């Protein structure tokens, strides 16, 4: 595996989250112990738009930095750690209940952070 493939897998995973948010937002929120409401739906559209923009930028990086992709590894390590920090804050401050979804999501982001860190060290 190289960093180009890793970026594509990362964008693909986020795309899966976007599809879940579009077609089954109630189920996604239920996994985190939250209830879907009309107000949440309005904000969710903007969140999903942000994720789509992020997907496009991530995929474009492979075209813009063809031979220098390793330089984005450190940034994407940090970007992969951010959801871990936010999720942990939400659980430990009591905003959302701890659940299996919490552990699975934390593990996914931790694996991406580790892989981006490793591949950022390769030229």
C-alpha cells in the first residue's frame, strides 16, 4: 500500500459516512445514542457538504502532488486524530453515551492516523 491508495481509501470511507448521512441519518445517529430531528437534519446537510468538499480535495491531492504525496501524511495524521479527540470529549463530558460505535469509530481513525504517520516518513 502507498499513500496514494491510503488517501483514496480514506476518501472512500468518508464517502460511506456521507451515504449513511444521506440515506439513513436516523440509524447513524441512533448508533451514537442521539435522536434525529428536523433541526438536526438542517445542520446535517451542511456537515455532509463539508465532507463531500473534503473528499474532493483529498482525491485531488493525488493529482496535484503526484510525486510529493508523502508531505500530506503529517497533516492527514492530525486530521485523523481530530475525530478521536472530539468523540472522546463528547463521551467523557456526557454529551453522548459510550457505545460500541464509539469504540469502532475510534479504532478506524486511530488506524488511519498511524498509517498516515508511517507513510509520511517514506519518500
